[in-house]
């Protein structure tokens, strides 16, 4: 028997309701979704919604499958990163089978091929902001929107080495614009989670130190692997010789603007909203 909210979801789909239930952490991608969006995003299933969205489908796969069935809605899964080395071929098959009715968004053809998925797949481009004041008057920023203890320990260590080191927590921001205005002031940005976070920070002319294995097509001379053994020397070298590589503009030109990225995501959801949820055991 359908519960009340499931019935409401079915009716709202027929009435062209465009509310999305987001499952995951409030990362930079989450805040970006609210820019020029055609829909309303909620983070608690307290009102009728027409689709589920997650950009961490592996971690939330069981929850997504359960909620789709319980509330009779389709889902959209976003894959930013390639599968880790510990994920086996059969694990990918099980995930693909479990969430086979979902639409999948990849921001790289290579990443799609590595996940080995074909049904309902969309390959989109990342979008980056334009016309941002990127005057650098601060040294180091650690992104900690996902509230990681590793980032806090890193911050406590680095602030003893640098004149200016700050940490960006989720309580410090309320919008995508807040994030842009903060990051753009720093010469170095340390990113420990989120491929989009690293790409965005480099687009704001920050040198990015990261432990994230970026896909080759996202190579950028501003993005560097963290030197865990000698991070203080790595930071010192960048700050003492801070200047942007001449070729940096050519990398920024490979991305579309943020409005076009949001438009392309909207197009995917428009397809999802038109589909009736059908359970296939």
C-alpha cells in the first residue's frame, strides 16, 4: 500500500511539480545546483518531491533504491570521480543493476567508461563562473565543507607555518556566491574531497594542493598533488614565487560557463520528471 507522501508524489508528478530530494553532503556541487535552477531542492523528505538526486551514488545506493520504491520517484545519480581501485568489476555490475532505472550524469567520457555503465547516461561539461574579482590578499584556504577531521588537523598544522591560513566550514557559507567570493581571495587552496572543488578553485586562480586523483582531461598546471612528507616546503615555494602560468587561460577556456552547466542539468531533470516510476524487481 502506498503511503500518503508516495501518493502525493504521484499526483505532483502529474501536476508538473519540480521538487528534488537531495541525498548526500552539502558540498560545492550542492550549492552550485541552486544557481539558475528550474527546480526546488530539499534535503529532508518532509514534502512531496518528484525525483531523488545524489552525487555519491555508491555510498547511498541502498538508500536511493529503497526511497525510489517507497515514494514512487525516479532518481538522478552524479558521478564526479572514477571508481577506486578497491571496486571490483562485479561491484560495478551490481550497482548498475540495482540502480538501472536511474539517470546517470558523468562529467567525463573516461569516467563513464571506467564505471562501465550505458543505460540512461548523460556526459556533461563542468561549468565555471565568470567575471569574479580574483584579487589575492590571503595565503591559504582549506576547504572543509564536508567537515573532515583530517582537514582540521591539517589546518592546525599549517597555521603554525604560514602567516595567513583559514579553513572554510559549511557554517561559513549559505550560497554558491559566498563560496566564490571566499575562495577567489586566496593564493593556495587545499582540497581533500571533490573533483569539482579542485577544478573550481583553480578556475579562481588558486594553486590547488589535493590528494584527489583527477582524470587526465581535467589536468591544470595550477593543480598539484599534496606533498605529504614536505607540505611546508611546497607551500613556501608557491607563496614565495606566486605567479600564474602563462598557459592557464587556455585551460579555463575548455569549460562552459556555469549557466550552461545548470541548463544542461535542468534538461536531464526535465526528462526524469516526464517519466513515471516503474519498479522492476
